[in-house]
């Protein structure tokens, strides 16, 4: 996998909206954060634009992203916000220049589309907070974003969870938002999980739908050959009047019970304040034991 150039003071980061609309006022904490790290900030033309829920029509969001992708002065592109809409523009993007000189694509949730799409190009991306989260994110989430962008070592020691399955594994970490991964199955943005470590997280889903998505992945063989699974935050789940009977982690545990690979539950990443950075496409080693879970990025 190709690692984009790490940032240095004086480099420029672009903030663009590939999905849901957002105004400039809500991005001030993110701008101040980047400037505090000695970086310059360019604001995309989509910031402040509106097309119902979206930050402008598809062509405008695609054009904005394309301009930042092709601008050699831009060293990283940070998603302003998640929501939904990135999948509507991904096929409009020309990645020819990006492949020649990759830059960091940064964000999570709906950005899973781009993380997966770019993974197929053999290029690493950064799963981390989006720009609008800078005001509310935990210090740990912000620090791991900074470390990732500037090329400092990432290593996580996570308290043991009762559902964990112990073991060791090594492989390329991939994944992101479960609903988005499910939605791109069968498309050219989908990736093969074989030999890899799969990370998943989700927000505001019905519990039966978590089961539906996990069962679809299982029945289509996506867990066959997986080296390990890292389960992030499963936040604000919903249930029907007649309860499903299991929470999200129990659903995942049930679907994965027939496999032997290590599993980490409650990793601090996803739709939570403590959304710590993961360099997708990077090889990691995992050690899950009775005391803790350790993830080391090479």
C-alpha cells in the first residue's frame, strides 16, 4: 500500500463537504485546530451551499472535491461532515492525478465510500473525526488525528471486553461504517476482506437491520479469510415495539460465533466523542488477551 506524504508545518489542508450541508461558522473550531498545528486551510466552495440535505448538487460537490484532489498545494482533504451523499459523486471523480501523487483523505461515516474506493487503488486513507467534530471530539481523538497526519506512531491499548475473542493477527486494516460497507457491496468501491482486519461501526440503525447487514456479509462469504474483526462504537441503536432480543454487540457476536479469528469489541472509534484515528490500508498487528487489546500500526 502507498502511504501519502505526511504533513509538515506550512502545508495546506482543504475542508470540503462531499455529503450533508454545513455552514462556515460550524467549521471555525476545525480551522483553528489546523492553524494551531501550523497548517494552512482552504475552504471548499461547497461550504455554505445547500441542495435540500446536501451541500449543493452532485456536480458541485464532485467539482469541489476534484479541484482539491488535483491541486498540488493541497496535502490533505478533510471531510466537513458525514451524513449521506458521497456515493452520489464518487463515480464522477477522476483519480488519475491522485494516483500519481496521493494525499490524505480524512473523515469517517459516509466517507467510508471513499476509503473503500481508494483502498482498491492501493492507497492508504485516514478514518478519523470529520471537521465539524473538532469542537466536541475528545482530546485523544484530536491527538490521534494529529499523530496520523504528521507521521507519528499509532498504538492503542484498549481495556478488555467480555465479548472479545482472544488471539493474535496481522494484516491490513480496512472498513468503516457498516451501513455504508453494506450499501456498496457489489460495486467497484467494494473491497475484498480476505487476509485483512475488518473494522466496523454504526449509528442510529434498527437492531434487526444490524443483524440483516451482518448476515448478508456472512452469507456472501465476506468473513471467510478475515484475519480479525475490530468492532467500534455501535451508537444510538433503535428497536421495535417487539424487541429484537439482542443489542448490537450481541448480534455481531452471534453472527461471528462460527469463526475463530480474534475480535475486539468497543474499540473507541465511530460516532462518539472519542473517535480515534485509524490509518486504513496500513498493516497492523493485533493482540487480544484477557487483560487488554493492543493494536500497533507498522
